[in-house]
């Protein structure tokens, strides 16, 4: 035990500290890990001399493989203050841990200053989620939610939802409105060699990806969704599925659906010698 003044320190797994006073506390009795207290200092996960982000704190207790508990906290991105709070906690675990993620700061000519903050939820060994807010200084406040699962090698999926009620429009060609986007991808493995897939996509309008997506996303003229179940017998399989397509390019509210679609495939079968055959039978109902 002891203390250091005008201290700089690094603590595993990746935590960097600066403080006027750093005190080494007795190890945590519950897990045997180190504990520290800092007065008038800062915490970050960036090792550079000028960290991309940091938390300044008047007083903090840091419990390794647990959480850092901070009091009188101000969050900074480079030299820009982001928020202040009387209390804040930050995970110090090497495994996935519930807590705030690193914030991000960007700039867009159509949306202004963009600040994003997400909160990570550890829901167990097979599931986790992220809840976040993104503030666009010109447009307004956007909410987002992600849920992920990985039950096995063949059963995993991800749900993503975004929503914003615009104060101003990022486009000069239209008025502000309520906009949203939802995507869901899931693979699932069931008993008796049955596997399922789902790929669902929907959004409020065709230009959502152009206004709020990444650079590789643009105007979505069509949105496709599909759900299927497949039963396997060796190389043969029987598939039941349905697909749905939304067309944003027409003034009509046009949709194209294949519900249901049933397909039987025999795989290659040997008839005699070098002669082989396969059978594929498919029936579906198409509606536009």
C-alpha cells in the first residue's frame, strides 16, 4: 500500500491513469485483483500522449476485473468537453462487461456535429445488446438498438433498429419527417437436421441509407426480405420459404411477395454406371 503524487500509470488489461494523487489500496477480497484510488485525475483506454477520449474525475476508485467508479466526471473527446455527471462507472474487465462504450464524434455538412454514445449490455454467454443515442446538431436526436445472439456455430443472429424524428431535413428536396430502419439476420439449427434462416429488411423510405448510412449505402430502390426452413436428408433437402420485396421507385405502394414457396431437391443420384440424375420440384404463389 502507498501513494504517488503527480502520477502516471498503466493498469492491465488496458487502462491509463493520470492523477495528482494515486493510492494503492489493498487487493479486492472477492477476486484478489488490485484496487486503486485517484484524486483529481483522468482515465482513458488510449495510450497516446493526447488521448482521443478521456474521463476527468475529482475522485475515483478503480477495482480491476470489476468497475471503475468515478465522481464529478467530465467526458472529453480530444480537447472538446462532451458531458458532465456527478457519478459514472466504467468496466475494467477483460471479458465482455456491461457499461458505456467509447463515444465517437464526427462532422457532416448535411447533419452537422454528430456525437454518438452507446451502452453495452452483457446478457449472458450467448447474447448481448447495445443501446445508443446519436445527436445530430442540425437534424435532431437518433435512437438505435442492436441485439446479438450466438447460441451455436449454426445458430446466430443480429437485430438492428434505428429511429429519428427530424427537426430539420438533411435534404433540401423534402421536409423533415419521422424515419426509421430495421434489419434482422438469423441462422438457426433445429433438431432432425432442420435449419432456418431469416433476412428481414425494411425502412421508412428509399433515401434513408443515403442520409444516415455509411458511404457504401445509397438510395435503396428495392428492399428484399426472406425467411426459410430446410430439412436435410444427406444430399437431398426440402425447403419452405417466403420472400417479400418493397419497391420505392414507383408512385404506387408496390410490393412483390412469394408466399409460400416449396422446393424439393433430390441431390445427385446414381442410376447406373456413369449415369446420374437429380430431381428438383418447386411450387410457389407469386403476388404483386
